[in-house]
């Protein structure tokens, strides 16, 4: 009888162990929170603030247990955070990489630990694509193309050379590389446009203003167009243009990327001509991807968010609808 009782107790323990896991929907560990380690680039812009809020709202208790880390735009901070998530044995790692390269080692560590990785907003360059499961975000090359297309259309009837200055994003980051590539693809094919200055403004207003001041000193009034890789840099540049005694949106036409509320306010005021949307509000889509990944369900290799192009004449009507 004693042996029988002990055998039953052993079987119950084994059954409990076999039922453990993260799955909410695959039948195992029903109701157990999915622990997610999320490393964000930083808080460098309105876009990033909105993206963080969207992710935190979607990965909320009781379904999720979120471990959040702000990398403050430094890759070494992000790698440290990923290693901390691995040590804590989270169920899924999600992160928006500061730059494209330099992730191979830490992602191999995550794979060896059996922890799936989801990329958000920005891509990475690795020799083995199996080091991450999926990517969710925007097509940065197409955003650059859309900026170029807007400029070509807005320049109808204008003869060349049309002199363009470019405020790049953070050096080595996917959006900076891809937005430049897409923009140049379109304007170079036109033949009228000449990019006379191109420098990183690090995606911040302060740096955008500083670099635009340098552009104005070197080029004087010989700048026709500013292309900024994000709205925050464009808004900083607008201040520099005004301080130089010029009218942004008129003396210098401006197109930027993100579609934040501040850009719509600038367009409404006639200081920004166009913004290309880069939607940060994909928290719910990310949450569903993480549910599927945690439950070992198949997911697409790439999930893109829907985006649009907005011009100054649409700003007043669209501004009340902006959620970020």
C-alpha cells in the first residue's frame, strides 16, 4: 500500500512538471504569465516615447510579465540587458536594436539558452537568420522612397540644380541606412537634385538644430530642401532656420519621417511641408506575435505596419486624430 501511494505521488509530480511552460493557448501552463524581456533603444524622440507606451500597454499583467530596459541609445547597454534577460530565463526576448551590426554573439547566447528573439522596429545584420524568429516594424527603404517621391512631385516645374541637405539618423542604425538609400534612389534618378550636405543628427531635436546651424553656415542661403530622417530633427532644424532669418517651409522646403503630433503642428503652422508616417503603435501586434512564439506556433518572418504620407494641406484635419 505504501509503495502504491508513493507511486501515485510521483506520477502527480511528473504530470505537474510536464504541464509547466508559458503557453497561453497551446494547452500547457494555461494562465501562467509570459515573461518578456524588452530592450528599447532609448527615449530620443516623440516617436520612441509613443512606441514604448504602446509596447508597455500591450505587454501588461496578468497575461504578461514585462522586464523593460532603456538602452539610452548605447549598444553596450542593450547587450548587457539582453544577457540579463538570458540569465533570468525569460520566455521571449524582444528588442529594438540601436545599430544593425554587433549582435551575433549575444543572439547566439539567447539561442543556446532556448530563448526566442523578436526584433522590433529595427533590423540586424547577422550571418545566421535563425538567431531571431521574426521582425515587426516598418519598411525604412520605402519610407525614404516616399520622401523622395513627395519631393519630386512637389518640385514639378522647378529647374535644377535643387540643393538638398540631409539630417541622418544615428550612425549605423537601420532606419538611417535604409531611409537614405530609399531617398537617394528616387532623387538620383531624377537628375535635378544635388545632396550638398549629409550628416547625422542622432534622431534628436537638439542635434538636429546643431547640425542644421552648421549647414546654414557652410551653405548660406543656397539650401532649397531639407530631408530629415525623423520629425524631431526636422523640428530642431526649423528653429535653426528661423534663427537664421529664413522661413522654414518656404525658403527651405522640409520633408521628414515619423508622423508625430509635433510634425502635424509644424505643418499646420506652415513650417514643415510633408511627413512620411512611421507608425509606432504596434504594441498589440507585437503582443500577438509573442503569444504565438511562446506557444511554438508558426509566425511570419516579417510583419509590417500600415503607414501613410501626409502633407501640409492635410495637417489641420488630421491633427485631432493623431495619437502620438
